[in-house]
C-alpha cells in the first residue's frame, strides 16, 4: 500500500539538499531522517536554555559511551540532600559517596549489598590501588575512584534500586573531544 502526501516546495528543496543525486528518492531521504531521529531521540533533549537533558536509561544502556567525559558538576542532590562543595569543587566521586550514604540510610544496606547493587568497590579497609580511594566518613568505608561516565552509571543503578531521588547538573569542558563542548547538562530521577 502506498500513500501520497503533499509537501511545500520549501520542504521539498530541503529534502533535495539531503538527497544523493540519481540514487535517493524522496522516500529514501525521509526514511533516513526518520531512522536517524528514532536512533537518537533517547540520547538527550534540549530546552530553550540549551540545557542538555540526558535520560538515565540512555546512560545505563550505553556503557561504552564516554558521554560524561570532560564534565564538571555544578550542583547535585540525592534524596533531597545537596552535594557539599569540596576545596576543588564538586566531583563525581563525591556524588557517588553521597548516593551511597543516602541509599544506606534509607534502606539499611550492608556494605557488601551497597557494593553489589552499585558496582562500586566499597571496602572497610583502604584499598591498595593506583587510583586514589575516597573515604566516606559517615559509613567508615573507602570507595575506589572511577571516571565520570562509569561513576554515573553506578550512581544511577544505586539510586534506582534504592528508590531515591537524584538530580545532577554539570557542564562539559570546552574541548573538541567532548560530546557537548561548553554546554550544560542534567540527569534526573524522580521517584515520587
């Protein structure tokens, strides 16, 4: 079955610009645009302030993406508790620590359960590692540092399973390596 649609000359000219001469039909061009849209629609959305809203499921299902590489946290809350600013600013490992503390307080998880749920290496003894471990004073445990993308994956798993609210705003550093160079982003999970 085929259907006929009418489009303006302006739209047709735009389609022609995307077409490969002697190969594409209008249907091929429209199909390619729709495939691209459907493939990328879950990655992010932007609003009028140019804030990139990343969907948690997109981050969790694309572990190999380094989408958060080169980001700096601007503000964050876990279970309505604000992330405290450290001497050098906010950090993903600081956010991970806050998420671990909030998950433990809400659900009374053991250290082993926290480690298993989140994927973070959590230990009561300081680990011997080439990555500088972070001490979580509230729980008297150590956590091994990870890059921003992996930390975010582990944080998202933990807050979803623990059923706690989560929100982080961040900014990509200006660099050609960064997905959204110079832009601000947000990831949010609202349980309520």
